């Protein structure tokens, strides 16, 4: 199905100059028969604490976000909600008055979403009041990020912009040429230590100065290979993961790799084709491949500690590392799978509303919060 979607994407790109998203060309259901859910001896349980609904994602992907006290979530039709983290009680709900294509970003007292027209909308986390808005030159498809007095967002035209968190004034914009074909899925942004990190089309990961947007370094997570443009797609997509020393990323038709945050020099790299990015805990870096197998790599040297392949074909979400004991993934039927970080064995499983979980989930100290494509927001506690 992936190759077919890419072929259709090539036609769409030829005709319109747009990159692709598989949901535009067919169903969320896998073309090949997915793995049946196998029985296992549970070593934990996932208990639903509360649930809410913010509206369907439509053709987009939305991730909830938290500031430690509340959960923020958004849906395609323009609804943004703030929910009490402990109880799920709705604290406020706003309608931005237009379609939303990306979110949610939280930080610096702001809640941030993006639109298909390239508008970056900022609201006050305290009460949902409008704070400011800014415009990028391309559709926003990944959550904006905020920290250290700034907000960063990217458009699907290759441009990244940095704004002042207090008033939305643009500090700088950084543009880059895109390959002939790219995935509609975009690389995420990450802020830390006065640097903005970005995963990019063409297999690149780079670091930009917050002062003026100047490149500090750029490195290859993947190198495009093959004789056709389809075969040469090697985009860094999905969430990045970093600690004090290194930052890790994964690319479609490429590799998973970790590099030094200061220099961009490679720490380790392994062959992997991924569409959902990475997460890490104190010991491992976790990533799923585009067939639905989940891998754990030693964070320091990249040794493959285990592989869980009993979810093949189930359209896994981005992985979420939880409390240095578990890693969780969602699937195309809205199932949440809790897996032991030490050995890759299943620990628990919980159902949501039956619609796919695709994007990043919020890991908590003793649980997680997930959002489905039907707009369900679920808080699950590990017991």
C-alpha cells in the first residue's frame, strides 16, 4: 500500500507540486492483512482515567500536549480544549473559526496550532484568549514548539520561522530547497540549549541558532538511494528525541541515528525505514519501522536490544517511552499496546474508540494520554 500511495503521490506532485499524505488517497485500513492481536500474560494493566472529544482529525494528525497541569488538544474543525490532567474536566474550549491542520504546541504560557493556509495561531494557556497570530508561507503540518521565550513553526514548503513568544514578532526565517518528491509527513522540531533542531526532507537533520537562524551544523540521517525519485525519498519524519548530549532521529527508507548535539557528529546509526520518529528513555532509543515492527536500541552505542514484530501491518503510532519501564504504541484500531522496555514483551493493552492512533502520545509518570483520529482524548493509567 505504501508504494501505491507513493506512486499516487508522484502523480499528485506532478500535477500540483504538493507533497503526499496517504490518507488523501485511500482508507486508513491496511491493504495487507494486519497481524492478529495475540494473547499474552499481562504484567500490568492500562486503566482509563477519563476521556473527552475534540473533533475529528480529518486528513491531518494531531497530538495532545501538556504543561504538567492540563492537557491541550485540537481537532480539524477548529476546536481547541484545555482539560484538567488529573480529572479530564474541561477548563475551557474555544473555536478558532477555521480549519486546523497541526497542533498542539504548548509552552511559554501559550497554546499553539497551525492551519492549512500557513497561519500560526497562539492562545493564552490560562483562559484560551487569543494572544497573537503569524503567517508562514506553507501549510503547517507538525506541532509548533515553544521554549526560552520563542516559538518555532515550519511550513510544508521547507521554511522554518522563529517568533517572539510574547508578541508573535518574527525573529528570522530559514528556507531550504526540497527534493523533487517528499513525504507529506514532516520532520518535527525540537528546542533546547539555545538551539532549534529540525528533521528535514532528503534525510537531513540540522541545528539552527536561535539568534539569527544561522546553520550550526547539518548531518545526514539517511542518504537518498535508488534510480527513481520514489526510491530516493529519504525524509526525516516524526518526533525527535534528545538528552543532554545527543539527539536522535529516524528517516523513511533510511536509518535511525543519534548525533552529538554540539557538533552533529554521528554517535551511531542503524538501517531502518520509519515513518513515525523516535523516543528514548535512560537506556534505549525506540522506533518502529514502516512494517509495524518495534525496535529498542541501546542509547549509547546503538546495539539492537530487542525487536517486537507481533504488531506488523497494524499502522503503529510514534512510540512513547514511559517511566523508564515501558514503551507504548497505538495502532490503526485504536488499541494502545504497553510493552516492557527491558525485553519487548507485551505488558498490557487497552482499547479506545476504534479509530487510528497515529501521532505522538503524552507519556506521564504512571501512564499516558492519547488522541485518536476520531478526536477521542484518553488518559490511561498504568497499574
